């Protein structure tokens, strides 16, 4: 049970994000992540669903998930089947339980019957109901789903997910947020209520090479505006975002062919600062990332090594320490900093 003083980041279950949770696990009161299980990889190296679950639920995620709760969303593997013939959601939820993760299964009105049934079979800690644009587009649709599956409000967490609202002006994000919250039935009764959105840019391809850009954290600014009007709402929702990741990862990308550019993503109070280098096939990451780290440390926006582990690693890289010359390491660094900064921002708000 938590309230608006909490934080619910939506995270892909990739190595960088799992490592970020591992780094935060020892001191992360006030955060409950919603972890999206990755789809099975396509290509030359087929992987069983059981092996996929083993890789997803590694020791880094376990360091968090066996000590602290998380919401677990398996939509990306809902149509897959395990080697035994079991439905994909059952395979993943069974593996999460076997690894001792304190997870709450995530479902939605548009999910397949197999996915919903699997979640309800694993509802030891309750259910997370994730609602999207399409759910709010049909009047009465949400209430019908709740009634059909007899969801107990005292054991149900609601996540109102606006998805990507990149380039949407602040007034529109606020208006959509309020409209969706007003459509929720029995808003005071749910165990928790979270409002989630993302305004992170869709692609680093929008930036030219060797450049710097600032993007507004409009989802945070919108939620903070709602917070300032909290007395007018029957219930203030918890803040959620997608960290430093666009919500949807483009399909069909072949990273063996694409020359991905080195990039550093760094959250500020109301913006993201993004430093972009060159393609890592042209200029080695071992050259680029230390240079980008030095450029960030030299800027006034850098918050200092004592701010969090991510900031400490930025300084270490800038100082010549090895181990930071790949995109996964910088996804961990950026995610660690973003999660810690956002938690601090929420805690610093004036109380009711």
C-alpha cells in the first residue's frame, strides 16, 4: 500500500535497468517498479521461454525483487508457449515465483484471456490493473472488466497509463490525465492509484551527431501541476514514468547492421540533458563514452558524485576508470540517476 509520496517507474527488463534496480535495492524506499518482461529475441539464436525467464530474472533483478515488491507485466510474451506446452504468461509467472520475486501480476481489459487467467492464478499479492487509451475510449469498459473478474479493490493496484505523449504540450497532458482519472470507478477504494506517462523522445536519431539537446520532462511537470491542485481531486495519484526510455522499442532493428551512436541520458529537475556522440562502429565506445562523461561533468547541470551511484560512475568514467564503455552500462547509469532524482523530487514536495 502506498500513496502519492511514492514513485512507480515503468522499466524494460533489460540488463541496464536490472542493474539499476540492483544498485538501488539497498536504499530504495518509496519506489515500486512496473517491470515489463522483454519479448523473446528473434534472429539466428532461438531461445526457449524457460531460458528467457532465467535470463530476465537474474541475480540483479533478484536483489530487488526478493526483498521489495514489483509489478510484473508479461504482455510481450503472452502469445508464446513454453517447451511443456504451457502458456507463456504461466511460464513467466511460475519462474518469477520460483525465484522468490515479490511480484504483483499486471493485467488489462484488452489482454488475452490466457494472460488474464494466468495473472489471476498468481494473485497471491493482488493484481495490478493497467489501463490505457483504448480502455478509456469505451464507456463502461473498465467497470465491466472489473466486475467480470471480481477484482477486489482492496487488493487491486490501478495504473492509468497514458503511454507516450512526446511533444504534447503541457495543457494537453494535464487535460488527458484529469479526464482519465475522472472516469475511474470507485476511485477512493483501490489499494493504490498511479498515473503514468512518458514524454521521452522516440529516437536519438532526432539529434545530429556530436550534439547536446534538452527535452522537457512534461509528464513530471504535468503531475506536479496536478499535485498543486490536489485539493480538488478525490484522490491524488502516485507519479509514474518510463525513466529514460521511450515506451515502445521499435521492432525489426538489426543492431549488427545499425551503427548506434553513443549517448548519455541525464535527468535534470525539469528536463533531460542528452549528449550524443558518433556511431560506435565508426568511433570506438572506449573513446566516446569517457569524452561524453567529461563533457557532462564539466557542465553546471551535473549534480556531483555524491548524488547517487549513477553520478559517481559518471565521474569515474570521466576520470579514466574502465568498465563504462558500452551502451548497457550507460543505460544503468542514466536509469540509476533518474530513479534516484525522481524519488528525491517527490519526497521534497510539500505535504498535504
